């Protein structure tokens, strides 16, 4: 599949609730993305530091808009405002 690579790359940790929050919103908005799992040891996350300036996960790179950011709340807001209708859907609640 040439040219069908996802524009969004998510740098994440295994079993990270903040990362899973971003994954839920990506799935909710039906956005294609690539997951890249990063080193669990904070001091070893050099790949994340190179792309976002921080060693925190999650971090997102959106090649479609040129945006790179970290912090799950910021990422969720960005995704909803850019690809959704800007409203906050129920997270984990029953509809």
C-alpha cells in the first residue's frame, strides 16, 4: 500500500493509561495512526526527546498538519479540534 501510510504517529508506552486515552480518541475519530512503543525507562526515551523535545509519552507527530506535541490532554484536545467537531465525547462513560 504505497501512499497509504498514516499521517499520525503515536509514541506510547505499554499499559500507559495516558497513552490509552489518546488511542481511544484516535479510534473514536476513526483516524489511521502508527503506534511506536518507546522505552519504559524515562532516561532512555531519546527518540521521543528528538521529536518532541521531551521524554514524556504519549507524543504525537501529525505529518498532515506538521504538529508535534506531547501530554495526553493536549493531544486529545488537538485531535478533537482538528479532526472532530471540537466537542468532548464521553470518556469511559455509558451513552
